[in-house]
C-alpha cells in the first residue's frame, strides 16, 4: 500500500462495549493494527510489554514528549499515557491502517495533530442500558459506578466532535458499522490519490 495509512480513533464511555467491538473489528479486518500506548505505570499481573502497553520509565516518556514524538498524551492518576507517532509510522511501513482506542480528550488531541484522522464515537443505547452493563460486570462498587455514569454523560455530550457515531445496541450491527467506517476511510480521495492519478494517466496517454 503506497498511499498513506488511515488513523482511526474510536472512543466510548466505560461500559459501552468498545473493547468487544474493537477485538472483533481487528480480527475481521485485514491490514488493520491496534495502537499500543506508552505508559509509565508498572505492568499488572499477566500484562506484557508491547502487548497491553509499552511500559517505560517517566524520564523516557518525558524525553519522547520533549522530542514531540506523541500524537497525544496525558497524565492520569499520577501516571503518563500516550500514543506514539512510531505506532503510525510502523503501521504505514507494514501497509496497515491504525486503530486507536482513546478517551475524548485524547481523540481531540489527535484531531488537532492530524487533520485527516477519522474519529468514531460508540454510544450505548441508553443510560439505563449502560448502567445495567456496568453493574453486570460486577467489577466496581457503587461509588465507581456512579462516577462512570457521570463521566459517560460528559463524554457523550461531545459526540458531535467525532466524524461518525455508532450505537452499540447490537454487537453484530455495531461491528459491521465500524468495519464500514474503516472501509470508508480507505476510500477517501486522500488515500486514493496516487491510484487515481495513475488511472488518469492511462486516459491521457492516448
């Protein structure tokens, strides 16, 4: 793939089913890589460097920030997290598009940095459905659930900042919709410019 790769950002409130949808899309779409973020937090049990995150020391992370090597980064609960430009460069070298799982703040930073990035917001069908999903996971206490619901409302109020919005009321339909967004991104004129120019030259040749 000689033309520039697409960067596709997907955001969603906690509990909207983003992880499930992303796993399915990555498994079913060729030439699509998942962006592995950098972080300064220590690995948790079972995590592997380069799979869940690129685990680095704070000084190394700060050096990358100083060198402007991040598409986006932020400090969360005392730890630094960021999406390296190297992820996009590696995807392009391999002829792949890059899928980033980011919060709304990170997505906004990416859109500022790369005007041709494609962004998608995944919505739950309702607040009640989201609350049922959060409680059904059995992972959080009441205070955490209430905080996640408040955050979800604030995040969803920013859905119009994104290029696409997909409602995850049915996983199969949501996966199909996200795959359609990837296909649309690959058909942008900016992605097809070289191919179109080559075809146009065949018309001029006569």
